C-alpha cells in the first residue's frame, strides 16, 4: 500500500510540474506577444519624414511599411558589422550613427631585423557620420557585396530598415526614388572629396573642418570623441590634436571656467 501511495504521489507531482511549466511557458509567450504588439512600427507618415521617401506614392510606401522594421538604438549599440552579408537598407529617422572601418589584427615585426611576427589590434576609424533623413547600406544592396563598414549608434536614434530585395524592387517600380538614391550617392561622393581636400591642410584646419562637419549635424565633436579618435579621423597624431583642442578650448574660455569652478569648491 505504501508503494502505491508513493507511486500516486509521484504521479501527482509530475502532473503538477507539467502544469506549472506549461503555465510559465504561456506567460512568457503572452509577454513576448504583448511586447511585439507595443513595439512601435513604421507608418507611411514616418517614412515620409525621410527625404528620399517623401515623394513616393502612397501605394509604394504601404508596400515598404509591410516589410519594414523599426529599430531604436542607444549610443554604442551596433546596428550592423563590417563584412556581414547585406540583408537590409537603413533609413535614419532620428539621431546620428557613425560609420566605422578597420579593426581586427595586423602582423607587425617584433624588432628590426627579426623575422618573428606578432599580432597587434588595429583600432576602428570613424570614416563618416550619418544623421536624420539619410540612408545607409544602399551600396551593399546595389553591389550585392559584404558590408564595407560597421554602423554604430552615436546618439539615441531611430532607424527603419527594409530588406535589400524590397529596396531594389522599389527603385525599379518608382524611377524617381531610384534617381533620388543616385543623387544621394553622388552628393556623398562630392562631400567626401571635399572632406579629403580639407584634411590636407594644417592639423588645426583639419580639426576645425571636423568641428564644422559635426556642427552641421548638430553634434559636438569634442564631447563625442576622444582626442585619439579625432586624431585618427583627421589623420594626425594624438599629441598634435590634443594641442589644437586645448588651444581652441582656451580661446573659448572653457579652461578658465573649469579653473574658476575648481577654485570655488571647498
């Protein structure tokens, strides 16, 4: 009898555990569904805030909305990684992202005249900043090649992404959209060439050019980037950039202000 009691008790315990597991799974599924339902989704109105999509017909925007995904990113969050296969094209609705290239490791000689090699990490370099209303990843979709750079959120930003296939089909069915994308690519090339010309001057001129570029996007380069990052962006040494940045801060009176604040502390 005692063995039957133990057997029945065990059966009840097993059934109860199964019920609890099923109940927990139901709660998890319900939470996931609620989260998915409350997640903001792009609309035609949202897409029209992007200049490239502003003049698209409503029928095309509805097709894009059906396949689009809305992403919200905090500073430092990676959106896509260099060398990944292109799967989406991104439209920046708000905020700003940075385009990074490089990284990984490179082999360097241990000492002059020695054959031994060792690996050294290479820092990533910010090659461009992309603000609200711009597009990212269109070249990868057009050329069907791996990502040439990583995309990382620089400020809190909202991004709408659509599959590459739908991006390409949208260009085919609506030529004005294709022309707008081509103009954007051409304008970016012109801006890049202008930046290259500016970066051939003195270190101070390069830093000032970077400051103007960031200001045009509503950003403060000295607050967002370290002197080492700025040095890599303008192609100069960190020491030279630090001297320029410190001199510019003194001219703006920021150093004196910090000294006065420090002197006023107990």
